[in-house]
C-alpha cells in the first residue's frame, strides 16, 4: 500500500459519499478501527443514483434501471425517482434484501485517489464514516502495518479500479458504434381523489438503441458477442423495464408515510 505523510490538501476532486477523504497512514490512523454492523449503508440513503461498472450490469439489472448520463455516458444504477431519496436503503442503513449492492458502495469507506505529486494511486479513507472510530473493533493497522482487513480493502479497491477502466472502454465502444440515443422517463402520480395527475418527467438519460443495435453489420455483432459486450448491452436494455418497479416502490413509500406519521 502506498503511504504518505503529506496533508490531504493535495487531494483534488470529489467522489460521491466521501466527505473527508484522507490518505491512509499509520501515523494519522494507527488507532482507528471499524465496528462491524449489519446495516452499514446509511450513507447511501441520500443518493438516488450510484455508479456501476460494466461487469455489474447482469446482477444489477434485476434490481435497478441502468442508465448512462453526462458527456462521459457514466453508467448509473437508479435507486430513486428524486434526489436525496433512495428507495432501496432504509433509515437504519439496510439495503432491501432482494437488491444488488454495487461495488461502488461496498468499497466504502476506502477509495483510491491520484497523487498530484507522483504518478501513483493513494489508498484513502473517509474519516467521516460513522462506523470508523478510535479503537474500533477491526483495526486498520497492526504493529504499524496494514491489517488483514485493510489489505483486503486495498485489493478490492485495486480490482474496482480495473473494472472502472474496463467500463470506460465499454462506453467508448458503444460511442464508436453510435449506439446511444436520448431517453426520458415519466411518472404519472395519483391524485388524492384517485384520478391520475399530470405526467412528471423524472429523468433524461442515454440508453442503447435497439434499432441501432439491430442495424450493426453481422461481423460487428459477432465481435460484440465474442468480447462480452453484447451480453452487457442486453442486461442494460433489460434493466430499463425496472422503471415500473421503481415507480411502484415510490408509490408504496408515499402511501406509508402518513401511516408512519400517525403511528
């Protein structure tokens, strides 16, 4: 593991969920540890989208719509219909038991960051993680060296970086073949009197066009099949059926809120 004694003011940029990332060192974090909990995901509760890597499309497509957003066409798992409202994580920090937990979430509170002074990655930790405490049960360091837990986390982050680069290559492949088109998702609320309200747009996003995919030359489709991209494309396309489930979950939550308030 790369370590540094430099202050963290050299870290640039921001990453979803991480509010105080610090390069992990025995000098600064030697007494820190993690207290294991069955419900560690409260930090996800306020995010309605989470980044995905391409190898996660297959398991994630059964839980969430997978969309692409922004100029970079970043793939995201959609977990809610509005900002700051995740329909798959409850107030205690537990994921729905039938939902896939993305690797982006599972690596927290660890993350790699680029060292601005050297061409390397630094293992960092979010010092604000609420399950990270002084004298925590599972130590980050033992005798001044990374513990088995930290080594495992470092390996997971290294694997994640590899999958992130693989995802970038996958997206570039889709761009090269001009497979994206623009989509919109709508939600039609139900009024208190039972009538349908006005449709509300809940998302603008990019998705793979089935028509563009079918129009590709046969040899290109074979190439996409053989390199595994075609299976991931189909997983993404299948996942878009999940908008209906997401809307249903939002309606159930909305109906339960008055009950909870009156309890």
